[in-house]
């Protein structure tokens, strides 16, 4: 079975970006006492995140997509490395 890199990386990039969007918009639905924790966790996870604003959303969305592509590349390399052992 062949595992192609581009579809895998794009799918994981899209998944990571969608998950970021869900987490970002979740910030509008949580109570104020949890909002500070949510904002601090997002600041630690994403460069340039300043709060629930448009620029932070764009930065986080792009970073999530790139991290998904990197994760897909690492998984793809590990898959083919381990496949050699189990043939």
C-alpha cells in the first residue's frame, strides 16, 4: 500500500486548522473566568496570539495549517521507515 505525502499533509493541515478555528470560536462561548485560561493557553501555543481578534485568528490558522503539514511529513517518513521492517 502506498501512502502519498501531499494528500496526507494537506488533510492533516486542514484538520489542524479546523480544530484551531473551533478552539478559537469556543473562546466566545465560555464564561469570563475561563476566558483568561483559554487566552493564556492559546498564547503559549501560537506565536503572535494576542486575544480574540481577527489578526490572532489569521496567525493561528496559518500556524495550525503549517504544523499539520509538518506532522504529515513526519508521519509519512515514519510510515515508510517502519514499513521496511515489516515486509
